[in-house]
C-alpha cells in the first residue's frame, strides 16, 4: 500500500513540474508608431524625449546618437517582438532617424 502511495506521489510531482508558468519578458522602451511618426528632422532632444521617452542607450562615447530598443518574449512560445530605432543628432537637432534596424537574431 505504501509503495502505491509513493508511486502516485512521484507521478503527481512529475506531471505538475512540467506545468511551470513562464512569464512574459519585456525589455526596453515600447515605442508606438504614432509617436515615432511625429519625430521629424530638426526637432530638439527635449522634443524627442517628450515623444519617445528616455532612450534605452545613451552612450557617452556617441553623444549624438540615441537608441531605443524593445524586446518582448511571450512565455514559452517562440513568439517575440524586436524593435530598434536609432536617432542621430547634429547641433542638438535630429539629423537622421533609422527605423526597423535589425537586432541580433540570437537575442
């Protein structure tokens, strides 16, 4: 009788351990296209920060470049969202907007 109880407990633990929840992981700045579409060449840094928020990467070695990166994985699924936007400044004004840059596929 004890062996049966132990076997049932082992089977129960085996099946429940496979049902572990894996949370969604979001990293970076979520950038809505409606706000990104409003960024134009000639805007100041403060105007860009107002629309898109603080950049994910504000590199002290490249002071004239702001990078906004967003990465989302959904649970155990292979579904994910990757987005990278880079904004370049000249004289503290937007000079170039690079959209949809490719992130490393191994991320």
